[in-house]
């Protein structure tokens, strides 16, 4: 990981944003499952 960070300047921000997006997607999917259960 450190090698990648040295290789690509600013990749830390990209990785953090990707992680945040992943969390948001998981949250939305869990909400969808809850809605389907409550139908």
C-alpha cells in the first residue's frame, strides 16, 4: 500500500473516497433489505 501511495500522488484521497462510497452502498443495500422484509 505504501508503494502505491508513493507511486500515485493523491491516491490516499481516492482510497478514502472509495471506502466511503463502499460504506454508503452497503448502507443503502441494508435499507433496501429492511424495506423488502417490511412489505
